[in-house]
C-alpha cells in the first residue's frame, strides 16, 4: 500500500478497528477514512453505495461487526446474523462496484466446527457442525469469507480474509453481560476486589482451552498481510498458544490483585472445548506476535481502569 493511498477502516471505534488505525498512523499512513455507525449505517445498502461512490477508497479493512460473548451470541441470535450479513454484503459489493484495489475481511475463530481437530487449520472450514451458542454469528462470518472468494472468482477482486483468534486489548468491551471472557474476568475480579467479595464465580468448568491475541498484534499482522498476501485462502491470525479458562482466571486474579476464592458454576455451558489456531501459514509468511499474555493483560487492565475508574 502506498503511504498516500486512501484507506477506509470500517469499525474504527471498536477494539480491532482502533488498533488498525493506530498501526496505520504509526507506519505513516495519513489518508485514513472513517465513519461512525451514526454517520454511516453499514446495514443500509444505499448509504454504503453512496459512501463508496463519494470517497472511492483504495483499500478497505473491514473490521466492523456486531460482536459479543457467549451470552450475547446466544441471546441476540437474529441480530447477530442479520446485522453481520447485511454489513458484509453491502460493503463487499460496494467495494467491488467502486473499484477498490484490495479489501481485507476480518472473521472469527468461531467459524470452525465445534469439534474440529486441534489446532485449527484453515482447511477445516465447513467440515463439521458449528458451536450452537454462536452459530448465527459464525454463519454470517463464513458468508463474508465466501463473498470475498466469490467476488475474487467472478470479478477478479483482490479481496482477502483473515481469521483472528480471541482478541483483547485497548477499548475492549467490558459490558457485564455482553463481553468476551477475558474482559469479563478483568471487570469481575476488579469489582470483587473493590467490594471485598469473598468469591468470584465463573461460568462452566474452567477446562475449555482458549488462545488470546492482543489487538495491536492483530493490527500489525493485518497491515503485514495487506502488503504481502494476495491469496484466495483465508489466513489464521493468532499466537499458536492456549490456556485453560481456569489458568486464565488465575492469571487475571493475580494481575488485578484479588485475594478471594474462585468458584466454577458447572451448570453453565462451557462452549467449544478448545479453540487453538494453527498459525503455521502466518508464520511461514513472516509474521509472529510480539505481546505475550501476561504483558497484554496488564496493559488491558490499565486501560480498563483508565476508562471506567474515576479517581
């Protein structure tokens, strides 16, 4: 990408989009186009068409999505599939019509079958049943991948797809019900510490294994791939390392400084038993993550306190 090229970052106020914007700016890209959801509703086809016709971006990082944790995914099933399908169809089609040079679609590791072999290789897509709790979201994300492939096949568009693992970092979502596991743990342990609660109860058995990537590492990987990868096949982005939810909880507990006990509510669902990305393809292309889990959680906790804790 030329440093003067016009780059549209969809979803720039979210954790991933804001990390991409920071990374672009740090690397000397100055012509960055953004719109808030109130300025541009990506579910509105005509509004998206008009935006692309007017702005004519050269490159697109498609990081906008309706996202949430296991509770949100299972509760707002219609919204998760409808909103994401509409955004993807509108942005990808408008990018094609406007002659965008290259588009990157960001998916999610939940696209892979619930019981797929571990670690998750890119070719495992559509080889088994999905995790029921987030199936609508996963289907929407799979549709985005297939849209990119179809527009490449029929129209020759240089549209690529990347699949990030579980993410955390600056500007994360710490909503009590709708957040992902790591930010949820940060909030719950912090609140328990402040209130003097004797126990923090965590959903499930604590045995599922999860991989976590700091969002700024993802952003660097995205810029790297935008500049170096033009393949049809999707690319996993992760660390290639995972921990159990129990191990994660103990790590967050230690970083936050909570001294009470941890209990696991086994009546609640665990979700997918394991989600570890095979990142050998990413490594072979020349990118590896830089921020390890403890350091990343310390940075995220500092950001949480800055966002939500008033002196």
